C-alpha cells in the first residue's frame, strides 16, 4: 500500500472504531481512558487505534503532567475532503453525460 498522506488518512478512516474516536475528539480533547469508555474493547486495542490515527496525522497527543490529552487534527481531513470533491465533480459530470445518452437511447426506442 502506498505510504502517502491521503492513503494513510483513508486507511485510518476505514475503521468504524477510529471514526467514532474522531467523532468524540471533534467535541474536544480526551484522554485514552475517556476515549475507551464507550467501546467494548481493551485499552490496548484503543491505544492501537490511536497510534493509527496519530500516524495518519488525524490526532495529536499533548502532555500536561500525567495527563496526555488527544486532540483532533483536521488538516488531513481537509485534504481528503478536497480530493473527494475534486473527483465527485468529475464523476457527477460523467453521470450527467451518461444520463443524457440513456435518455437519447430511450427516446429512440419509443419513437
């Protein structure tokens, strides 16, 4: 698998647990224990998910004495959204042209 930023972002977003963690962090900083609370998985498993998110640049971890808050980093999400919009516009244009062709064919069959 390519090791570019966009690939790491989409790979991290592919997992529903990681998406739920990001949704929680969108509300504000949280510790690993706070992030693990709603899940029926081990703290170690949550830590592994956090490492994936951190490698993708989607979260950062601070340090305040013994408290290590995690926070959402939006730049990789912004880049992914830009990529999606760029290709959505292309796909939309192609689907519009396909729809026009289908309508031409249908009119030809009904005439």
